[in-house]
C-alpha cells in the first residue's frame, strides 16, 4: 500500500493529515508502505504546520488516554472536521497569517463559516403548527430546570468605557479597512472583559455589523466568547428580522460547548416571529427537544406572544391548553399576551371576560392587564367604558390607581383625541394628591391643539405656570403647531418669540411646524428665507424641514426653487424619498418641462437617491403626453441601464402611446414582451389594448392577443368591454359576432352589454337586429329592459314588422313582467 503525500496532503487541512496518520497507525498497523522521502519533504516544507500537528495530536492523545483510563469514550467531535478542528490551529497561532486574508469582519462570509454544520437542527417547512405543540408532551416534566443567565444589564460606565468607545470608533472606519486597523482591533479585543464585549455589540446602530463583529471575534487567536456574549448577541438579533443569523449563533453555541438555556431559544423564536415566519418560530421547540433542553414558562410565554403578534390567537389558545397539559402553569404575563391578542382582533369584550376569569384560574390580573384593554377602548372611542373598567379594577382586583395609572390614561386618551376626558382624569389625579408633570399636560395640550381648540390649550399652559410646572419645548411646539393648523401664523410667530422670552429655546421641530404653517398659508418664499437663516438662529433643518418647504414651493408652482431645495438636501446628506421625487417630476411634466424633469431625475440618480420604477414611469408618461414617443422609448432603454425593470404600468403607458400613434405592431410586440417577463395585465392594460385595437378596426388581432393575455391573468368583463367599445366605434357586426362569448355567463354585466348593443342598433335604424339580441337574451334567461324593448317594438311596428313586435311583448307577458291588459294597450 503506497500513499502519495504530494497529491493529497498539500491541502490546507493538516488536522486531516495527522488524523490520517493516526488512522493508518492504529488500524492498518505496519501494512502500509510510506514514502519516507515524500514525508520528509512535506515536513520540511511546512514546519509550522507540523509543530501545530504535534501539539494538536499530543493533546488529542492525552485526552483520549485520559478518557479511556476513566472508562469513557472520547469526546464527541475530537477529530471531526465539523467540530472546528481548523479553529484549534488558529487558536494556537499556526495559521494566523492565513487567517488575515479574510479575517476582516466586514468581508466575512457567514455561509463559509457554517458550510460544514450538521443538518440535525434544520427547521422544516411542512406539517401543522399543532404538531409542534405536541413536542411539549415529550419533554421531561420532572426535569430540573437550569438557572438562566437572563438579560445582561449594562451600566453607563461600561457603555462609555474608553476601550468600548475606541473599538466602536474602529468599527466605524471599516469601509477604509487595512491591516493596521485590524491589528489594533484584534489587540483591543483581547483586553476586553465579557461585559465590555456585550457593550460593544449593543452600541452598534446596525445589528448586521454587530453580527459580523461577533463572527470575526470568534475566529481570533487566543480569544473565545464568554457565554453572556452569546446571549447578548441573540438578544440584539431578537429585535430584528435576522432570524437566520440568530439561528446560526444558536448553532455555534452548541459547537463551542456553551450551555443553551430556554431563553436562548426564545430569542431565536422572537426573531423568526419578527420575520413573519411563524411556522419556523414554533419549530424552535423541536430544536429544544433535540438539544435536550426542557421548556420553562418563559419560552412558553415567548411562543404565545409570537403567535399573538402574528394574529394567530386561536393557535395561541391551543398552545396554552397544551402548556397546562404538561403542567406548565401560566402566569399573568401569559394572560396579558392573550388579552392583547383579543384586543388586536377588536374582541375587547372577550378580553374583559378573560380578566374576570383569571382569578378563577389562580392568577390575578395586574394593572398591565387593565391598561391594555383601556388603551384599545380609547382607540375605539368607547370612553365611558374606560371609567367602568377602572372602577372594576379597584372593586374586583383591589388595584388602587396610582400615578402611573393616571399618567397612562391621560396619555392614551390624549393620543386618540379625547382631550376633555383626559382633562377630567388630570383633575381627579390632582384631587387625590398626585402631581401630573409637564409631559401629561403637554399631551392634553397637544390633543386640544390638534382639534383646533387653541383657547383651552392656552389656558392649560397658563395653569402650568401658576402651578410651577413650567412648559417645555414640547408644550410650546404643540401650541405653535395648533396656531398653524387653524391658519393663525402670526400668532405662531408670537409664540416663537414668547419661547425665547421664557428661556425655552425652540428646536428643529418647532421651526418645522412654523414653516409648515407658512407653506400652508401660501408663504413658501418666507419659509425658504427663514430656513436660509437657520444657522443664525442656532437651529439645523432636517429632512422633514426640507420636505415641508419643498412641497410648499411645489404647490405654489415654484418648481425651480423646489428642485433647488432637493439639491441642497442631497448636498447635506438628506436623501429625498421616491415619493417626493415623483411629485416634483409630475409637476414639471404637467407644465411641459420634460427636459428639466429628466435632468432633475438624473441628478437624483447620480447622487444616490432612491429613484425607482415609478419615477421613470412618470417621466415616460410625460413624454407620451407630449407626443414625444421616441424620447419615451429611449428612457425605457435607460431603465435597463440603471437596473430598473419596467412594471406593468410602464408597459401599459408605452402600449397606449404606440396605439395612439397607430403603431399597432409595436404595441403588440411590447404586450408580448410584458407577458414573457411574467407581468400580469391589469384592468387598465385590458382597457388600453381594447380601445386602441378597436379604434384601428383590428378585431381579429385583438382577439388573438386577448387570448394570450387571458392565459396569464383572467378578466371577467374583457369581452363585454370589446363589444361596448366596438359599439362606440360603430362596428356592430363584429360586436354581434362576439355576443355569444358574453351570453355564456348571463349576468347583470352581460345584460348591460346587450342593452348597449340594442341601443346601437336602434341608433343605426336596424330595430330587427335589436329584436334578435333581445330574443337571445330571453333564451339565456336574461330579461331585457322593458322600456328599451318598448322602443324596439314601436320601431318594428313602424317598419311593418308587427309579428316580431307582438312576439317581443308576449315574451314579457309569459314571464309575468307585464299583464295581458298592458300588452293589449301597448299593441294599440
């Protein structure tokens, strides 16, 4: 037996090489013949790797011999590829240079890290959610629960620690990454305590960056994450939709030998729920079972909360029943989730009934239970019941209203426009000795201002001064905005000056409210001037401020100035939304300024603004309205160059313009192109195609095209539209030929189409054809309009066709729609 080391062992997995040597020595004995020259060459060529091999194999033999001396098998995955054997060499530093090629966490490939993971934790997509509930039955009911880690609470000192701030600074420079910065980050990482690592992860504004940092740090030499770091990372991801990343962290915990407790699985479940993957969220319970982790009340509450947020209340109730079967007793958190689920579905009476049943189940409601229902009662304007529920809270649950109770009610009532009721609760709170702060007063003031009741709001502000509760910038801004809403801009300006006099400096929101009032009053130029001198007043406009002034200028027709506002926004890194861009393009197109509109959109595109297909379509429609079809088609080609794919509205616009120009063949080509791209025609598309083809008299081509369109997306009234359009263009013979397709369903819409065809025949002086249409309707159990048939009958009699006229009226008599006497009267 001969082995070629040069052909096999020149791969960068030396642990496989030594595993092979171990296998050959232990299993094959001396039966194999090694080429000593090749072995020597390999060892001389890779000395560092071989030193690592010796260290690794020595530790492997010591662990194996130690396990065998105790009568235990070797630990799982000691020599397994999937158990991070490669990571052990990195930890010892043997492959530190090789890791530098892709150690930057900004370039880290998650799939690469987990490409060798086992599939025993794969979450399936098939089956019913109730099958996942059954998993609860298989858990050990008497098993001892491990003590949970819980949420890692960090204080301000840890978040502001110099090391934490320096690492966050280096992470912000990741776009300009270089080996020096990475070396600094690696050095600082080893100096961090576990809680400081948690602080770094929580300090990241983008959770994806935090996840990449987590992966990168895990791969560094002489560093391993503490268990609390894993739980912190999962907690961060639970606030996002990055469910795959959360599940990979959970899997990595298993590979690193970190104890996985129910809260770890709960974080993954919440992340799946945020991503809308409720089935996967529930199947996390199956992962727990496979991991041998018994559920506790917290994971069950998490599951119920995820189901409730996903509008699956009935499944949440079934899960509750399954919990009780396995002797997991629900607590007030469980019932509060269900109460919120009832309220979300507008089943407030059921929520109140559940509160009443809770004491019978051994769990008493808390104030949150009542606050939840009160909030939804305010939302549905059932204010009287709020008072009744509050009395019930005191009488039945012995819960005495406190400061928090009144503040909650004041804010909920104010938020939903019940200022008077909120003021009543404020008076009641003060009578009971509770002091309502400026936040509560500001909420009521804002509610009255939104309703235009400025006088009451001003009285409340004066009352705040008398009681020593001085208004803050939020209170003043609410009153200022109220003046603007009722058109009293001058009063709003005075309020702004009053703020300075009282030592309350207006902020950006205050000025934005005033600028909005100016723009609504047709004073956009004044708003523009005020924004230009913002630096002198020590305030900085934000994206909302620019948007307010831009829309004001646009509404007044000052489009050039509006475009200048957008350019200034972009220079200050405030990117406009596609909606704002589209409104400006529409305004420019209405005034026929197509070149200016195109130039403006191109500038936005070059500056990185989010220009979308709607913006291109609006501009294409503008060119079509101006009969500049070539420019529209050229812009359509530009869409592909900018990686913007036309939608069905874009194609419909171009098809209509081509049909208007009589270029039916090109219109047909674009229609087929749209269908091949998988775009379903809309009712507008059908109407456009039908109108243009009927206008050109291309009925046969139209019917062929409609068949292909209907194969993509059905339209119930498509042939009705064709007949009605043919009638409007006077092509009655073609319309009559299609009548059979319409009368197959015999609906009211079909009756209306037949009436249009009959009236068209009468207007053309062909009452006999109208009579035939009426007879066909009777044959399909459709009753024509009596007054229309009377007109047909009279026209037939004038032409001497009395037999047909009488037969038409007899049809109505046979069906009981007119009496024989009336028929005789009509005949005379």
